[in-house]
């Protein structure tokens, strides 16, 4: 099938490359000429394991191309995906749909014959209706259908998630469009992937509900971690004890410094704003947003306490800056709250991240960026693990201890065992464990 993908950000590039790998002919389109030029030269603008190979393979096979001009790709397309950004709007937290609506207008002007317009971007309930109105206004004679097809990709595991998903959700009220979407995802039927066809508004809400529930689950275990510290319990054992209940499940029950990234912060906020506008408030999610914001700020105080309450003039080494491992994404990362708070207390911060340093340099002024975890520990009065990259899981702790001014280790991801670290002479602090 012929696919046009409007937007070459995280979702658009991964989805386009995976559709091409299924055998479809895909053109990824972006207004950023520099980005398209880099993609045509084989340079991948984001870090996602395996994406460089997947793109190169499908470009070489002639199934994947990149362009700044949407005209030819949209005219030929069976399906045009809108995969542009929907950031939180300044001032009120609603999703900013400027790019989505601009893409809809462009598609309307260019489409030729029956065209399925698919929203891959995360959009609030009712956006599909607005897109339909825009396209109908621009092309009163147009033959088209608007479909919702939200993405459920985890950064760091996006290719696996696209090719072997738990489910595919398609919001569709047109039988011709349903046939097109079924054909696009036909390779997944071989894996017996559930393809859930729903109403369009149901599909749009499903995406927000899924992310909000996961964010709430993370926030729940973080609050349990605080309670564990107060009563002398172990949050990891609590998480295992409740996670073995199949009604609850063990995923997203890892206590830490709070959630971040490109999805959970903006999607929970957008859901709250949508619910309020429909006079059906979601108070659990409102609380989740508030508690998570507070938690990220509280982590700097946790570090200060581990250092005896005096941070000014001291050096803090930081391991990991991205919101999670296996990505270079810094959006709403806990480090963006923790590091400035430590600096405000008077600390000097030196940090290492395997992939996020280039972006972090723009967001964290005053930080000294190091080339390895051992460089980040050199001369530090405390070392803080913020992101659980694999290479931090088996550090040479004797080397780390010898290089530090004071062997204080604050493990915000519970990578290490308290007993082992204390046996090696560290003053060790973790999350939700006595």
C-alpha cells in the first residue's frame, strides 16, 4: 500500500520505517529541510535502538523515502498519517493542535481519490471531528475518511512495540477505511495481534486513558515508597507482593523520582483539561499530576538529606539525565527538576549520560558534562543515579569509591542492594527501602 507519513519525529519516523518493513511504500514528510537532508544522508535525528538499521534497510529496498514536499506522496496515498507534535499549550495545559490542523488543511488540498486520513498523533477527544470539518471545508467534493489510530510505543523499545504490539486500536466509522486499515496492519494478524475497531472518539480517549492509568500506577508506588521509608518496609517487596496479583500486574511498579518523557506529563494534563471542559473531572488524574510534580522536586531534598543537609559548595555527580534509558529524550525528565534544585542549593553538578548530553547541555546550564560514569564520580561529595542505564548496573564500585571525596551514593532507581553497598563502605540511600 502507499503511505504518506506527515511528521518525522519519534512517532512518525518509527511508524514509517515499520510500515515500510511490512512491505508498504512509505514517504515520510517534514517541513524541516535540514532534518530531511540528514535522513536522506542516513543520519537518524533521534536515538532509538535498531532504528538506524531499520531505516537504512528499507531505504535501500526502495520502500522508504523522505521529502519536504507532500504533494506527490499524498496524491498517491491510500492512507495519510498525521504524526506531528501536540505539545501542552502554554497557559492552560490543553494539547496544542496547531500542527495537526495545519496538516489536515495541507492533506485536503492535495488528496486525490478516496483517502484515509489517520491521526497517529495523540489528540484529545473530538479532534477527528474537527479534522473532518477542516477537510470538508477545504475540499467540499473530497472523498475521504478520518480515522484515529493512536500509538502505544515505548521509547527504547518502539520497534518491538510496533511489530509485536499488545493491541492495535483503530477508531473508524467508514467500512472502506476499515478495509484499508486492516490491510495496512495485515502482517500483525500473523502474530494474532488483537486489532480493536472502535468509534473514533472511543479510540481517542483510549490513548489518554491508557497513559493516565500507567502514570497513576507509577505515582501510586512512589507514594507507597514514601510510606515504606516511614514504617521500615521495602517497596520492592511490596511491589512484587501486589504485582503477582494478575489483576494488578508487576509492570510500572518501580519506585523512583517520578515519571517524565514525551507522553505521560502532557497526556495526563490534557486529559484533566478535557475532563474539566466536559464537566466530568478526573480527580484521580488531577492528583497524579500534582503528586508527580511534587515528587520530582522532593528528590533534591532527598539528596541534600543524604549529604547531611549541607550541599552548598559541594560537588554532586549525576548518572543519567534522560527521562528513561535507551533514549536521548529529555522532555520532562526528572533531572530537569533535580539538577537545578541542587544548583540552587549551591551545589556544583557534574553529570554523565550515554545519549542525552547533547540535548541536556541546552537545558541544564552550569552543569559540567563528563565522558564516563567514573569521570562524573571523580572528586564528588555525592553520586546520584537518576536514570537506570544498563551500564550503571555493574559499575566498578571500588573505583567509584576511591575516586569520590565522600562515598555517598543516592540511588533513585534502586539499582543496587543496600546491604551490598553498605558492606563496601558507601553511605547508601535508595527509594522506599530501609
